[in-house]
C-alpha cells in the first residue's frame, strides 16, 4: 500500500488521523455507544474485546491502515484502507464505524467522499467496499456514493458471533467518480 495514501485527511469539522495509542480511550467510548451494531461486524469492539481488537489494528502492518475519525476534535469512529487486489490499482475502504448520533446526518457520506477523492487523486483505479449482506444501512450508503454492486461472496467469513457471513461486494471506478455531478 502506498504510504502517500495513508496520510491525515480533513474537511471542515471532520478529520481522519492515522490510528495511534492516543485514540484508544476515545475510540473505546465511541464504540460503546452502540451495543447492538457489533453483531453485524466481523469483530467485537465492546468490553473485554476492545483492547485486543485495538491492538490488532495498531499492529495491522501495511495491509490494513486504520484511521481514527474525529468530529470537532472528538473521536467518533474509525475507518481505513485495506489492501485489495493489485497494489497501486485497487484499495478497499473498510473497518468503518461511526457513532449513532452521526448516522443519517451526512457525516459518513462526507467522510467516504473525502477518502474516495484522496484515493483517486493518489492514482488508484478502483475502490472496493465489502458489506455484510444483512447490513442494509451500509449497503444503501455505498449505493448513495455511486457504488456498483458486483456480486455476493457467499460464506466469505465467520464473524466473532460464529455467524457465517455473506458479503456484498461493491466498487467505484476512477472514471465513474470523476464523471459524477
């Protein structure tokens, strides 16, 4: 993954900072604001599960680069770049969570548009989103950004609850992004 991709990003009151130890308690508090959402995530970020998951994100290496998402200087979630396909050609935006109070406000759309614009400015051709089949809210958000559904990856992974997850694959191509109004 290009290091030029994983840089701080900001727009107005929204900031993406490369995840660091200083974000631990803020992200813990943000994740605790939604006790039920974690059932549709591959990993649990609540209670005793939080610290091992946070440590895993910090130690993710170059294949997974996570941001702390801040609104007005307060940690309100996380998102990241995940290697997908040929380096320099394709990247996944994933590992995303936003506190409930910001859902439906346009904040997540601003966040994803900031990341998409940056990815394409860095020369990438394709951005991928992988969404749990049962997560209708996230699927709708990706479609609203212009994501094209490419298919369903059946039994793609087992989540922390033991549920076998089917994953919907979406993509946005550079020319599609540049042609949007």
